C-alpha cells in the first residue's frame, strides 16, 4: 500500500493525476505539466515534497560525526543557519544519497534526504555512528510536512500569506535558513529558480498550501519538478548517480572536499580511482525522438550514456545529462541512439536554464 503525505486528500480533491513514486502516492500533475513548469519559470509554483525524510543528528559530537560521514566539509559552515549540499558515500566511493545538511546549532544538524533512499539512509547513518564510535542521536522525524515554493515571485507570495516571516527570512542568502516559529524556512530549491523550501508541522500544511493557492501560487506535480530540475542541470538520485557511481563521475566533484587531513567514508576510494567519466549536457539537434535515460551516446572518444533526458518546455528542444568518456568537451558533436536511429546532438555545459534564462544554444 502506498504511503500518503499530509496533503494527499487535498491533491485528490484538486483533481491531480496520482502516481506511485518511491512507494508514495504523489501528484504528477494537476492538468498540464507544461503549464506548471512555465508558471514556475515566470511566477511561482509549489510542490508537495513531504515524501522526503528529515533526519536530525544531535549530540555534543554531531559536527565531528558529520565530518566523517559526509563528503563535503560541514566545517565550512561557520554560522548557525547555514546549509550545504553534500553526498554520503560508501567505502567504494559510490553515492549512498545526495542531501542538504542544515547547521541548526553546535549540537544539532538536520539532513533532508531523498524519499526513495530514506530507510536505507537512516540505517546507513545509524550503522556508521556505531562503527565509528560516535555517541550521537540519529532520528528520522515524523509529523513534518515539506513544501517547496519556487519561482521569481515565490518569496513574495510566501510573505503575502506569512507576513510574520518577512523580517526573519528577507535577508536569507541562498543556502541559508531561519526558524519561523515551528517551521524551518530555507532559501534552497530544485528548479533553478529562487524560492523557499519549508518544513512545518503536518497539522499546519493544508492551511498553508490553501493560502498560497489563494495568493496565486500554482500547485505543481512531480512531472514539472523533473523537467525543471533537468533544465537546471540538477542530478536525480537513482538516475544520474547511485551507490555504484562516484560523485566525480556524476558532475558532483564540487560537493566533495578532498583537501586537508580530514578523512571521510569513501575518500580513499575516490583518491585511488580519480575521475573516470565526464558528466555533461546534451542538446538534440535532429528531430525524430526525445532524449531519455539509458540511451547510448556515440562520441569520438568512445561510448557514453544518457542518465536523464526530457523535452524542455523552456528551450522547446530535447535535452539530457550524460556520462561520457574522458576527453569529450563542450561543443563536441555526438550521436544519440533513439529507437534504432542515430540522431545528431551537441555537448553543452549544464545548466540549460537558470533564473528563467536560457544558457545554451
């Protein structure tokens, strides 16, 4: 039986098309995925992301534990209220999950992890604290809902329905957050647009969602969330990387801090293997198909593979992310096999779109 978010009944009442996603019954769209996508790019849309898991790490050695557990360096977060994108790696250097870590206090860090890996993540973190000998509390939080409000007008719409949040959140820079009563409001997102991601008590989320809708924020489903994130060049766990993929081969080297003496799980494996693949964007030049994951890419340096692909509503072209042989460069001509046809494409540097602007051609 599928799991249900606190907004499930409201999605049904709004006529959303529901699908199974990582064991959750989730809205894929409310009528038009393309209209929802475009509304986020030009105004504001909101997504129910309550299927994602909040994990609190607490204790006197919480910071020291995360310095070992995460590939990025939480020591770079100097001030409470900071957030950081990171990966958890296994001993082979594969990605257990990608996540955001929030610095709540010196003894309290909060992680938000992916829905499909949530149980695995909590078990992995709990096992790691035992094997490394850290006396910290690892707790998957229930009773919270998560709403992402994204788009150039997103923050203004949140302040319209939550005027008390203005003073606390107006000065937030990207990858920072503030507590607004019982809610955590972070200036983060998965669309390439500005906005907030908000964790709040489940009992409050339906009223919050309804107020945002009345203020002109469009409900959006997982379909638009996927096309938006792909235009923004953002990875999706399970497609663009997994526990057999190095972050260095998935375009995530910027989330890995190899400097200094700090040791973290997977560091030695990354150091020994190095980068073995390029991770770049692909823009389809010929008509005759749409880029999708697992399609073969032929390059002058050898074979590659699409990890994600879609039709871009903003570019009105087919785009994708691909793992390609070392030596492939931006601007190179390649071919993608789609339904036994070899179609011409060009290698580009993601993101394809950011803050409403097309960045590739």
